[in-house]
C-alpha cells in the first residue's frame, strides 16, 4: 500500500485507488495529490478491500481487471458495508461490463484512456452527490428552475406547479435522490414498478418521455433527465 498526502492536512478528501498497473497508479497518485486529495493505493482486490475498510475513504477508484478478484466482485463486497462513491476505471467498454458494474453498485464508469479534466470532474460530481445524500433528507430539492418538495410531494418548474401522476413522481424522486449517479434500467424498474417488472423497459421509456415533456424546456434535448445509452438514466448533477 502506498500513501500520498498533500500538506494541506486532514480536511482533504480521501481517495482509495485499487489498480494493478503501476504506471496508472503513479499517474493517479500525482494527479490526486496535486489537486488536494489524500491518496491510498492497492494493487489487488483483496488489498483494496482492506485499505478501504481501514481508511474509510470519501471515494474509491476501481479497475475491473484485477489479478485476484473481478472488479464487480469487489464492488459487491464494498456495497455490503459502505455507500461511498465508487468510480470504475476500465479499458473494458462493452455494454455488459458497464451494466454489471452499475447494477452491482458503481456510481460512475470511466473508460481508459481518460483525460485528467474529465476524471476530476467526475470525482467532484460523485463527492457532491455523496454530500447531498448524507445531508439529506433535505425536504426540498432544487436544481435550476426545478423544485421538488419531498415533504408535500409537489413539483414546480419556474414557480409553476407541475402535476405528475404517482408513477411519474416516484420516478422523478428516485432520480433526484441519486442526482449525478447513473441508475440502470433494471434498478429503476425494480424500485418504481417492483421486482416483477425489471424486464419491462418499455414502461420506463414511456414515463421518461412523459416526464421530459412536463419538466424539460426542450424535451428532445434534455438538460435534467439524461440518458446513458444502453445503460440507464441519471439526473444531471450540475
């Protein structure tokens, strides 16, 4: 295990990097440290689980192709005890790998090679989402012109109330409570329609279309309710 810490001290967010390629670990260590993060490293899945448990990180960067455990297995074991954001860094760009990672509990998926700016932006987004989740059962969710009163179950766009069906409201609140995080089709169908409906993707397409018509200024070019092709949907975090 290698540790890198900036001089700024204990308030810096802690990131655990689980990656078997030395050069990538070295690159991530330098990048994270230079941007104010404390970095702890592991080169295997088993070591990564130990480091994550001992360091209690704010975020985990995880490679899928580890020498001892599949990354999806590591995600599953982490999700048994922590909700810390997990960003997958992987050369695998197949739809099935991405869906499996998200279904198991990953928050984001970045395909190698990646740019520093993109990675840092995704880290910031994941940390903001985590902070919002910790804080939150905030009674009112606000994003631009959209306001969702989670206590009174009322939705407003630019101060005009929007009337949603019960199913539309459940779908919207699921997405806003996980703002910035990709939710797979199966996750959404299970949580909104129940476990018997996880194969009924047409339900979801129809209701997302209806929500966009009611909430988006330009439903054909959504800015809030975003599609992750072949994977699922997410509510924009920025």
